[in-house]
C-alpha cells in the first residue's frame, strides 16, 4: 500500500508540475537577472537599477521593435526553420516607408508629388514590402526545398543591397508629424503587445497554430495527416516578413528618419530573444509569451550593462555566450523528453 501511495504521489506531483506554465522558469530568470543588476548597481554605481521608472520605460521601448520581429521569428522556428533576413528587411522597409511619409515642406523629398500622404499609405507599403520578402522566402523554401538558412541568408544580403540602392545610400528625412507619431511615447510598446496577443491566440487556439506546431514536430507526419506543408510554410514566412516590415515602420517613425543601415543585427537579437524564451531550434516547441519574456530579458541585460558602464564589445561577448547557453539548455531539454 505504501509503495502504491508513493507512486501515486509521484504521479500527482508530475501532473502538478506539468500544469505550471513553462514560462515560469524564464520569468524567474528575468527576476534573477534584474536583482543581480540591482545589487551590482548599489555596489559599483551607488544607484538603484530597478527603482528608476525612466530606465524601465526606456528598456521596454528599446525592445519593442525586436519583440515585433521576434514574434514572427518564433513562428518560423517552431516550424523548424530560421529567418536571417528580418534585420535587413527592417532596413529595406524603413527606406520605402519613409520615402512615402515625407512632408511637402521638406525641400529634398524623394517623390515631390507624393508628399503629405495619409499615414496609412506608408504604413501599408512598409508592411507590404516586408510581406513580399517573406513570401519570397517561403516560396524558395517550400518550392525549391533549399534550407531556410540559405534562402533567408540570400534575402538578408539582397534586402540590404536594395535598401542602399533605393536612395543611393542617402538617408530619407523630413517625415510628417502624423507618421512620426507612431514611434512616439508608448505606441511602439502598444504595437508590440497587440501583435504578441494576436499571435499568441493564433498559435494556441486556431488551426493555423496547430499546423505550425505539427510541421515543426514531425513534417512527414503533418503531411500524412493532410496538412499542405508547403502552403503553410509560405504563410508562416509571409507573416514573419510582414512583422519585420511593421518593425521597419516603427523604427523609421521612432528615428524620424530612415537609413540603409537600420536593423543591422536585429535578426540575431530576435533569434536570441526567441531561444531565451524557450522556443526550441529543433522545432515544434515554443510560445509567444516566452518570447515576450525573452525579449524583456535581452533588454534588461543590455540596459544593465550600460548602467554598469560595461564596454559595448563585452556586451556582445556576453550576449553570444548567453545565446549558446540557451541552445545548450534546449538540447538538454530535448534529450530529456526523448528519455
């Protein structure tokens, strides 16, 4: 009887552990990192890291663009793919968007006859350009069967080249106040959270989400079960491209200008936030809520390094180590699931 009771208690404990949200551990890591910076702040700087509302606001604003990209990247990685083009797509869409958001008072407008356009026009163009880039990625991967790494790497290089060619490397400035409003105040954060909520619901409660997880878990089984894998992959990459386009719009509005070099390394930050948030690079596992927390962790780390006056190159080294550590943890988790 005692043996049976012990076994039942163990099963009950395991079920209780399963009911705990997987993001809880990631959230505890976020709290731990913040507390470490708080302690180091009092020791080395003589200031509080957490008791500064302006710093916390800046952290959230800084990660909003990366977060928008990361929501799309999360869906790509859940399918077992990767998207290296999102940062370059941000730069490209920022240039296209800004060129159609210029005010008539700006003397060097790129298209003098297309100034003072309704704000919906440059926003729609930016998202549309990103959507087109995503569709091209998806078609290359689904139709030609080339690895996602290669397809998106090609788009990364091409999109950056297009953004430089578009204005011969010149920045685009003189944007309308209505367009710049998108990047002011808390609006970038609102856009990020709305995007996160929409795709959290889509992944958890719709057929789109079920198909996405099924493809990442076992593509052959998904195909046998009747899922049009190729068509769905195009949708996933198209959404990732559209979200990168939206991030480009927000980036241009925040900076109130657009340059070809915008978005450099954003794709790696988005991938880092996604992996830190618990999405498996093997595919089939991941949640938007985890990605949101992972994005905030990335922002807290960057702000904390700046707060402690750590040189930028050390920040990049540590960020690289954390990405590798997150992947190692993911590999360990995958092995435990197979046991």
